[in-house]
C-alpha cells in the first residue's frame, strides 16, 4: 500500500491462523480421513441411529481438512483418499444383514444413494487441492524470476574499485 501502510487483518483470519496447521503425508491424510469418518459413523450410529444426512454433512468438513492438511508434495492424494474414507465410514451405518454378502450390498446401496455427498466432498477436496497447487506453482515461478533478476543484476554491476589513498 502507498505510504507503507498495511491493511488491518480481519479477526476471522486471525482466528484461523491460530488453528493447528499439520502437514500430513498422502498416506497420513488418507488414514486421517478414514479414521475420522469411521469414528463419526460409529458415533452417528450410536447417537442418531445411523443418520445418513448427518454423516454426509460431516463428510464435507473432513474432506476440506484433509485437502488443507496434506503436504504440498502429496496434494494429488486428497481427492483420491476422501472417497475411500467415505466408503469405509459408511460401513457402520449401511445397515446390512445376512453376512458378508448382505453387508456388501448394503454398502454398495448406501454409496449409490448418497453419491451426492460423496461427489460433493470429493469436489471440495479437489478444488482446495487444485487451488493450493496453483498458488504453490505461482510462488515457485515468482521465486525463480526474482532469482534470475538478482543473478542478472549481479552480472551487470561493475566490480568495486578499492579506494585510492
């Protein structure tokens, strides 16, 4: 800004900056999302008799956190791991009976019926990961340009002469 003034930072941004900011590997982000979704599904089953709407709503912030917390080198894993986490988490609330085949059919049916939540969470993770990747590429490009400018400036400067007595 002109005159060296800076804009005041909104209180919401300050509060967000105080939150934890872990950097998970791709596997760690997948395990985080899977464990959280399974735990939330178990709580949902215990407290709300397996409400699929509640499970879907809770999936959206888990998807966002997974995409925000994965380290930059593993950004591509966020939109891949959240559908897997949704699938693992839906097992307790699917409500299948009749052994393995019945449980499998209940999970497949739940995935088909709740595909909107699944697509929504995957879209959120994909958009956040894409935005982070674009910002990372811009930062790298800016650093390269500044380094090239500094190198050019160092080459064009005349060598310093020693002071004459």
